[in-house]
C-alpha cells in the first residue's frame, strides 16, 4: 500500500549539503533543516499549551529542549509525531513533507522514532530478540518472524548491542534488565528501524548516576550520525550532551543557544533554573 508519506518521500529532491552519513534518500535536506516548526499553536480548553512555537533542527544535530513543567515540551513532541494536531502552524520534515497531513503511523514510517519516558520492551524476550523483532517490524525489511537472520542482519544487531552497551547481556531476558538497561534497549530498538530523526523524552529519568553518564556517552556517539531531539530535566546531563539548547516557557521559545549562554540568561534563571 502506498501512503502519503511514501509519495512525499519520493518527491524529495536530492540533498545538496555535504552532510555525509546523516543524508537520507528521499528526504530533502537542501536547506540543512530536518525538522521545521512554524508558528505552532495548540489549545486545550482555551489554555495555550503551545503559542506560536517556532523551532528548526538541522540534520545531524543533537538538540536539547528544556523548560519548567507545563512549558509545552511533551505537547511539542505530540505535535511532531502526529498524536496532537496543532490548531495553527506548520511542521515540516525535510523541505517537502508536511507532518500535519500525515497520520501517526505514516510519520513513524517516514522516519521519526520516538521514545517515551517509560521503557516498553518485550519483557519475556531476550535482549537480542528484542532488537531482532524491532528490525523485522521495519516495513522495508519485513520478513516472517521465524525467518533466519542473514549475516548482515546479525552484524547490524551486534553493532547496535555494542553501541547501547548490552553486548554482554544479549541473551538475558529483557524483563530482568535494570531500568537504565531497558531504556538503552529501547533506544537500540528504535535505532534498528534506522530513524532519520530520533525524539527522546526524558531519557535519564529514574537512572542512576552511572547510567546517566553512560546515556550521555551514547547520545554523544549518536550525535552527528543521527538527528536527535532530547527533552530532559536533568541539567547535569543536558550540559554533558548539549551543543545547542532551546528553553521553552509557556508554549514558546524563551531562549536558545549554547548551554553556557542559556544558563546565564536572566530570563531563563527566573523561570527555570532559579526555581
Ligand atoms: P511539559 O511536557 O513541558 O511539562 P506539557 O506539554 O505536558 O508540558 O503541557 C503543557 C500544558 O498543557 C500544561 O499546562 C498541561 O497541563 C496542558 N496539557 C497538556 N496536555 C493536555 C491535555 N490533553 N488536555 C488538557 N491540557 C493539557
Ligand atoms: Mg512533559
């Protein structure tokens, strides 16, 4: 079945910018932006959760989004993934794909992977099997679940296991993993589907200091290879991974820039850091 996303993906021009591995066939990144939100507004019973929000994420960028509770961070993720429809504004994936016209499933199929706060792995399966199932769930490589893996597929799983630091626990039942390990496994499952843009909502919530440190290393490894948007409260974590930070407040951008600049912005201190 051909979807609107397929049609939109096929219509993209060849990307121009020299971005190496982050370039994606079918996605028009000729202006470097992989995600572009323009004047997005969302109201819940008259309350403006997002108020003319504008945001541009470049291909290969790792962007951290911070802001006090109720700032609109989760609503923004919901708009990008099609869970919530904006009352006004536009969301572009690359130059040509208008996400507000696609269903949640079409958006996922177009290459946007989202990790929710609570890990959702297949608890009764092994770590390896979880990655295998995630790979086979990818529509482009859909196969019978019982089909034997080829060596290239084996290698991909092994690479991902190393990346998420679960190579030693490949045969462990996922339900027995620590909270942090489950979070990494879920990131690995998203990576098996080769998303063009990865959205992580509070990836280190509930993690130990050591797990948080390892997650920062993982994010730093992914940066440049993938485009990542990370919503997070843990400022120590953010300062370890952030190149550029966007501060949301009352549904729009309060400040944006390098972490040390944003951290010393009096408006940010007032609404967020000083609380
Ligand atoms: P954040 O993730 O930054 O904490 P949210 O995006 O969850 O903020 O929420 C922004 C505002 O919108 C909050 O005031 C929240 O209460 C409100 N809100 C979010 N979702 C809904 C909803 N489905 N119905 C009503 N109000 C909502
Ligand atoms: Mg939230």
